[in-house]
């Protein structure tokens, strides 16, 4: 009850404070950060009291406070807090990399390859096929296209819709303190899937442009993708070496130093066309598997320092969800969401059967691919802005964005709850020692 009272009080103060500042000012940015931090914390506590994930509470805070409902946090405020989102992604990636021990992954490599092939890539074809037969529902996109062009556009959207959310999976593993073969498989599979989607999306978008007749530089696109992947990995290894040397030589203040590096990567990554997720993932893998430094204590301390960033990160993700759009396109969104989840289910089952995976992995691992957030939203914006370059009118780009935002929004609302249930039923929840996510019981 006290958390609800405090939440209402914070909302009231935010409404009052909004009259004294502009949305895009420094004060407006700080106000939005502070409001999302406090309100997400209290909302997470309320949701957890009813047996729901705190993560869902953070997302719900963003939905309610965002520009489409109460407008406490406007679009301009959200844009000014973009560095928080990229920093959180970098932090999560560093932690994920530090959890991926090569010796532990080797036994599940066959399962990972199968999940990537049958689950992730298979879902791209399944979603594209479903979209192809649903063309009459989206006349603004497909009415002027022939069969070949329609197939190309469907596959581009299908690849974008197959995107996962390493951030949500990592956060739920942290919140439930899960550890075991299922947790390791989920984490590894969603990271590999993320890299696969990023690579294939760029390639497919170039092919789609060529098929439709848009002006797309295929060679330039291939070079850009190569730089983003390979350049990010190399830069990440160098950062991992730097952090490792700092731990050996200086030791004190390692947590703050590493947090500062994450902020720097988040700020300069986009400008250098590097992916913060890949950069810090490579840094974490290097620290865990190749560095002489012991990063265990630093990562443990890191878990305490990361909480404010995560609260605001997931609230910002929720603020991008337009409830009206979601309800207005509920039928096609529901169909695509079911096809997407079913594709992951069938693909992962085939992969686990072929690789003789553990029973718990075969039963639950597929759902790690279902959650969506940052990457899927980013790809939706790319499609929205790219389709007009291929000769479509802006309505086609907006329709594609509605499809993607709707599916992402649906999965943002539902997936964390189901994922938490599966982790608890697997018996792995609570097995990992460490700081609880959001300072409370899971």
C-alpha cells in the first residue's frame, strides 16, 4: 500500500514540476530521469507483490507515463535520455559476456547452432510466409507490388520481426538469479540470435532495395555490416584488455572506471558505426576467458551500481509503446506474434532433439527467443525510414512500423511474465549467488 501511495505522490509532483521546465531542457531531462527512476522502482515493487516480474512493472511505468497516455515523459524527453538506453545495453552486454565461459558453452554448441538455424532463421521464413498471405490486410504496402517484390518486402519485415531482446533475457536471469544449463543456453542463444539478425537484416534490406529498384549500394552496405560486426568485436577486445590491465595494475575504483567506459561506448558507438552490444559483449568474453585479471568482484559490485540505469532503460522502452496502435492492429499483430512464437518453439524443439539437449533445455529454451525490446524497435524505425527510399509513400513505412511496433509491444507486455514462470518452473531460479535485481526478493 505504501508503494502505491508513494507512486501517486511522485506522479503528482511530476505533474507540478512539468509546469516549471521545458521538455528538451537539461532540467527537463533530469526531471524525466528522476521521475522514471522513482516511479519504476515503486511500480516494480507493486507488480512483484502480485507475483509478476519487476521488469514488467518498469515497462508498465513507461507505458503509463509516456507520450501516449499521461504524457509525464514526452518524446523529446525520451530522446534526450537515449544515452541511458545505450548505456544499459552496453552494461547488460558486458555482464552477458562475462557469463559466457567458453568451456561451459562448448557442450551446447550443437544445440546453439540448431536453435540459430531452425529457430531464428526458420522464424524469418515462417513470419515472411505469414505476411505474404496476409497482404490484403496491408494494402498501403503491397497493392502496387508484384509477387517477387512482395516476397522481398515480406522477408525484410520477417527478419526484423525475428529480432530478440538480450536485454530482457539478461535482466530476467538477473531478477530471478537463475543459473544452470537452461540459463546458459538461453543467454548464449539470444546473443548469437541477435548477431545473426543484425547481419541478415542489413543484407536482406540491400537485396530488397535491389529487387524493388531502390537506390541501395550493395557493396557499401556489405562494408558497413562488416565494419559494424568485426570493428565492434576488435574494439571490444581492446576494451576488455584495458579493463583487465586496470584490474591488475590499479584495482581501486574498477567498478566506476568500467561504468564510465560503458557510458563512453554508448556515446561514441553510434558515431563510429559500432554496436555497443557487440563491443561490450566482446569485452566481457575476453575478461572471462582470456584475461589474467579476476573480474569476479568487479562484476559483483557492478550489479549494485547498475540498478538506476536499468530502471530508466526499461521504462523508456515502455514509453515507446503506443497503446492505441497496439489495440488498433490487434488481429494482425496477434497472428504474427503467434506465428513468431510457434516458429521459435518448433525450431528449438528440432534443434534440441537433434543435439540430445537436456530435458529442461528442450522444454523451455525456446522462450528465451520470444522477448523483444531495443533491437526490434531500432529495426522498425530503419524500415519505416527506408521503405520510402524504395519508392513507397510514407504510409507504407508507417504501416510497416505499426506491424513491428505492435508485435514488439505485445511481446514486451507478455513475454517477461511467461519467461519468469518458465525460469521458476525449471528449478534454476534462485541458484545464483549475487545482488537481487531491484533490491528485493524475486
